[in-house]
C-alpha cells in the first residue's frame, strides 16, 4: 500500500472510535435536536484533531524505529506535555534501542581489539568450522601457509588453499578426535618452514582454532649449536690425541734416543700450538658475536696494514713458494679497527698461502664508491667448487677436511672474517672456480673525506713460481 494510503487508513481507524464515543455521550445526556447537532460537530472536530495528532506521532515513531534499525542514533520523538500510553511505549523502545546501541558499541570495540591482537601476533591463527571452512585467518597465518595477503579465505575450505599432506592430516586428526592436539610439521614449498601446530575446539565445540608458531629459525639454530659442539669436540680431540700419544711414547722411551725425543717434542709443540690457535679463534669469534670488545674505529691506510700482514706471514709464504703482491694505493683508507683489519688480511693470506702453493697472491682495493672500499685477496690456486661457496664462512667448514687439518687450520678463519666485516657494517663475497683460483672480497666503510686514487704495485714477500 502507498505511504499516503497508510496514513489515511490510520487516520480513519483513529477517527471512527472517537465519533462513536461522542454519539454515545450525546444520547446518554439527552440533548435536544439543536444541542445534538452542535455536540456532534464539536465531537467530530475534536476526533479529527486527535486522530491527526495521533497519526502524526505514530508516523514519527515509525520513522524513528527505521532510523534505529539502520544503526542511526536518534532521540525518541515524544509528545510535549504529559506522557500518554503511546509516549510510554516509545520511551520503552528508546531504552531498548539505547541498550542495544551500547551493546553494539562494546561488540565493535571488542572486535577491533581482537583484530589488532590477531594482526600483532607472531603466531598464525586460523578459525574453522567442523566442515573445514575458514572463518577467520590473520595475516601471519596467510604468510606461513603461503597464501597472498589479499586473498579472501573466509568461507573457503581449508584444503582449497593449502595442500600440504602433513598439515592436512593434522587438521583431519584434530577434527576427528575432538580434543586438543599438537604436532611439529615440516612444510615444503617455495619457502620451507617448520611449524609448531596446535589445534583445539571452542567452548561450545562448534568451531576449531588452529595456532601455528614458526620454529624454523629455532630449529636451524639448534642444528648449528649441535654441529658446533660436535665440530669443536672433533677439532679438540685431534691435537689432544696426538699430544697424549706422543707424550706417553716419550715417557715410555726413557729419553734414551735424544733425536727421537726431540722429534716427539716438536710434534707435541706443533699440536699444542694448533690447540692454542683453535681456542684463540673460538674466543675471538665469541667476542665478535657478542660484542664483548668494542671496535676502535679510526682512519686506517689499507696498504700499511696489508704490508704488516704480509710480513707476519712472510716465512709461511717462503716455505710454500708463494709470492705476494700488495697492489694498493697509499692514500686508500678505511674507517675500521686497525687490529681487526690486520686479522682479516692475515686470515685471508693464510688461506691463500695454504691453497695456492707455488703460486701468486695479490691484494688490491677498489673504490671508494658509495662510501665503501672493497679489499680483495686473490690467488691462482686450485679453486673451490661452486657447491661449496655458500658454506665457506660457516664455522669449521672445509672443502678438503683432511688437508685443512694437516695444514694446521682451525676452520674458523673465514667465519671470523665475515663477523669482522659485518661488525663494521660491511660484507664478504667469495668468487672461485676449480682450477681458476679464488678471490675473497671484503667491503668496509671508507674513511671520511677520502677520494679514490691510483693503485701502486709492490712485491711484498716470497718469490714468483718457477
């Protein structure tokens, strides 16, 4: 029915009872014909006015109810003067509406807090129903499960967007068992992850909440720690076994053969030196990782430190038949700890000498560029397979394990170089090919106000290969 027709019907509905009431009053009062006519007219006028007023108030109340239903906050349209039954009903509706509005506001605040909490969580949270339809998933869960952040997961089946068999089996087990359960899951995909998965029903048992904690980094560090302990034990056992064995042999011989005794003492001294170097390197690495010894930064001339490092290893280079060339401009400077820079160059030169016997080693620099200077130590030795390059800076990693130990290395040299570079805000890069030598590049901050200069070549130690 049109709106105008509704108002007319309401008006007539209110007018007819009023006219009937007026007629009854006239008849009961026994008025004459003239008075009867006037009474009817007056009653009709009053009834019309009352009907119009009441119909208007009903229309305003209906309009107010519609606005409240749409979520608007509006005052109850009460009549002026003493309240009647219609006003009291409207006031009751107003109180109910105000109560519901407060409840809705509280629900919205609770929803906003929940959204903020889920968004800030490092755990992934997914809510599903008993059929496996997703009700809610936070951004962290989307990231862990490999779905785009913009994808709408709500209403979709769990298996539609994640088909990892181990994870699917875990969800099925949770839904079928009806009790809380947990499992560590290794997910394979574009990014391999290890997830600590937990599932449990809500209080009414209608829905399930899945919580995923990414423990990939934790498990990686645990493996590193386990490998580190095993490697340290192995590295310590080798020299200790040699020292103990030769000491026992020396004691049982009674020192009668002086030449043999002297040889045994040399072996013991060599292995004791290796043990000392290993402990020193471990302490150095620990200091670098924990920042126990702060860096003493200053502007350092690379050429001067390189010559000092070459002089330190001059005898080793001579025995190995390795020639070392320092090809660094005198005015090339970096901002670093001079002792740490010498340690970097000494470790790199020591490796180059061991793995390029009878060859050549060259120290060069490039830059400064973008506030950095690159220091390179290159050799023409046998090179390193590409598969081994990513792991060269790991502790105790060796390409040729038996040869590294035989040459007295600790397996920590490049790890120390990497940590020193990172402590200065730099980095390390290694280029190598089998049969084509190896180049290790270390980038350090350039000294302030230093411009690049030409290189100067200077034979530093050893001799060219024959």
